């Protein structure tokens, strides 16, 4: 079979969700990863290979790489969250953790977890995606993050190319540039020279190619089905090209590498393809505004599960709402939106919000990662597995999350607050994504970058400033209250405010105003309320909720 009949591409999800948006620890360099690859194979009986247990990784990361324990767990848990697991299993794990009453008990439960060793090595290697190179910085291809950026919402596309997690061309270039290193990481030690390099006779195991399927997949030309890399590489007609030997059950290192390079092409389900040939989403609630520049596209009509993408860009002065199958399980990228209110009320796979300003985002449960990058004055309301933020200013996060929020580089004036809303399908959507109400670490963020070691970079919202958020759409479903309730201090603040309202209503009632006085008093209250709407900016939000002429029963479409 001619090799052109098979195409391969680099998967997007490991980079969108799995590559932390921060330069990796220095000890994640290829030199140390090669040492780890050799070490784990000598410790197969101690929980290092072919499955790597948390206790063994902790020993390697903390004892040999000198990583802090919380960082060792962060990378281990990040990779584990990418594994295919049923929502029921994830909920069971949350229940186990929430029942632990000490750090020792939590550690004991974590020690039961294991990951695929070879895939984990690849995962650690792709953290280099966001490594800042001194050479490229000097020649202008790449710059470290800085808050000294243009405040114009009309930023050029060139300025966004440095954000590589969503750039499928960067994914492909990264794998192609480092393919030899990736393959050598997967080689058995006896196939390497003393300097950890392959030889002309090196062979790579089937297990290693299975592991490489973490990053690469493909299909047969003119066929719609997608296959993991190893299934294509082991396909009988392709043995000559992929270098597989039936006798040794191994692949020729150099033949496999050549075949991969010959077949690798652009991701047909990536962001670029979605923008080029994606389908425009219809919105059940969309109020007239500045819509000419808005670009909203998805590939859900043709992409298989785990490859579905929705891209929203340049939404300005709009209120958009949607809850439908077209959003379920999608990776969502929201880019350069300004002065808008966006409701995505479906279970989502991941969400990235970048270069947005003065907007509010209300999201359905996010199964993996919610990340914000280069945003100003944003409010996010979400249940998510993980929240991470970089280069944000003046943002507020009302979240329910079983992991510690990650404060990466370049943040200013970050506020965390408890999750404070609900919609009828919320608990059903949480169950579908395996997200529970406990444990909830919304108030215990982790400062990952040393530059943010100043604790004043974030604060918890004072209970006196806390209000619940009402989602103004009618939907079918059973959820009628905030899942998990509110922390006692915040619930107490709401109760006290409610008491003040009741006292005020009683005072007005007992004043025995005449009919004219009541009218005058009503006008006075309405005027003050209108002034408050204007001064706080809430007037725009209310105006944007005026339904279209045909009416708006649901946020569905």
C-alpha cells in the first residue's frame, strides 16, 4: 500500500489541556527525562514501569529532580485527568478524597493512583512547548509575558501566535522538530548509546508506539474513521513503511521515524481547519450589537468525540446564550471578546479565554481545564476540574473546583469567590463530567511562578461584597439551588442583607403613606435604582436581556 494513503497528525488535546501555560521546571529538560526513562525501567518491581505510581513519581520528582511536592502532584494529576475514565469513577474518587480527614490519609489514597509510564514521559516532554528560548527572544520570534501590552481590543493576529496551546501549527512543528528525542525517550536502555542516543540498529517496542499514540493519530485517506497511531503502524499493508517486524515484534527506529515524518500533516480537526471550514453556530439568545466582526465557528458536525472545537472571536457588546448538543464535550476558545455576557450552559471539555476585556462568562461544567490568558476586568462563573490564569488583571473567579486554582505568571489583582449560581440542568451536567461539590478548593490557590510569590496578587472576595448570580433563562431540569451551598460566612452575609430588606419593607409599610406619597416614594426609589444601574454598568446587562421579537423561552439552539 502506498504510504500516501495514510495521513497522520498531532492531536490537539494533549497541548490544549496538558501543556501548562508556563515555562517548565529546568529539570524537565531532555537530559533529565532520559535519566528518568532509564531509571524507571530498573525499578519495574517498585511501581515505576510500565505503570508509574504516585509514590514512585514523588520519590523521583522530589528526591531526584528537587521539585516541591505540590508541583510533583500538579503534573501527575494533570496527566491523570487526561486519561479516559468514566464520570462515575471520577465522582467516586472525589468522594474518597472528601472523606479524608488528614493529609496522611489523602497521601495514602493518592498512592493508589498510577499512570502509563511512557505516556507520562511524553507528557513531561511536551511541557517544553511553552519554554522561553533566549535565542528566539533575541531575534524577535518569542517574548516573555509582560503586562506592558496594548490595551486596544483590536490586537493583531500576529501578537496571539505566541500562545501555542491552541496553535495546531505549533503542535505539529514541535513534534516534528523533536521527533527523534521523543522516540529515543521511548527506547529500551539497551537500544541506546552511553549518551542516550539511538543507533542504526535500534528497535522500538510495540508498547512504545502505543504510548506515542498519546500524541499522534491518523486515518486512511478518503475514510472518515480516526485511528490511534499504533493501529495504523501495525496494519499489515504498512509494515514495510512503518518498519514493523513480525519476527521480533518491534519497529526499526529509523524506518518508523521516516514513516512518521512522511505522513505527518496538519490536524483536520484543529483550530485552523475549524476557522477555515467550520460551521457557524446559531444562538437562541442574541441581542443586536456590534456583530459585523464577530466570528463564531465549530466543527461538531464533522469531528469525532474528543476533537470537537468551538471558536468564538471578536464578540463585542453582545449577550449570547446557548445550551445544546453542539457544545457538549467541546474544547472552547473565546478570543478577543469585549463588553459582552456569554452563557455556555452545557458540559464542556475545556475552555480557554484569552485577550478578553470587560466581560462576564457563565459556563457549564468544564471537565478538564479552564484557562485565562491576557484578560482584563473579566468575571468567570464556572464549575471546573482545574482553573489556571496567566497575565490577567482585575479578574474575578466564582468557581467550584476539586483542584487548587493555579496562579501562573503576570497576574494582578485577582479575586476568588465561591460559586454562586445555578441553572436547571447544572447538577445533571456535573454528573456527566464527573465533577462533584466536594472537595472544593476555590479559596486555596497555588502560586506557581516565583514572580507571583507576593500574596497580595490575589484576595478572597469579602462576604460583604458577595451577591448571588441569577441566570435569566428558562430551561428544563431539576437543579433549584447552588450545588453544595455557600460557605457559612457568605450565607450569613446574604441572610443579613435579606433581614435588612425585610426591616426596610416593614418600615415602609408602617409609615402609612398616602397614595400620592407612595407614588412620589416609588418614583424616588426607581430614580435611585436607575442611577445605580448606570453607575455600576448593570444597565447594559439588563438591556441586553430584552428578548427578540419572537421571544426567548430557552437558551437552547
